[in-house]
C-alpha cells in the first residue's frame, strides 16, 4: 500500500528526482521503479526476519510446554482414544 502511495505522490515530484536520475544515467521513471522495487524488497526481507523470529519463539514455547507437562506428570491423550469415544 505504501509503495502505491509513494508512486502516486512521487509522480508530481519528478523534477526533484530528475537530477539524481541524470547523475545515475537513468530516466526518472526507471529510477522511481528501481526505488519502488528496492523498497518492496526491504519490506519482504523485514517480514521474513519477523516471521523467523516468531517461529523461533513458538518453538521455544512448545518445548517449554512439553517440559512443563512432563514435570507435572500430565499425559496427553492419544488421537485414537478420542475417536473411540
């Protein structure tokens, strides 16, 4: 969503991007597309890192839960016993 808004609001500001584009030997449109692509890549990397962190936290919680059940002597029912009732 932010990339779309950037594209909409950046189009009238092409005169600000034109000197940078000329310095990089690009057209202003190509520079805007490159900036949009880079911003999307950064967002995707950030989301990937966040998801990895959440997965590690979930694995830790599952292990702690299993250790707690073991220390309290709580046994889990088999799936077959649930279906037979």
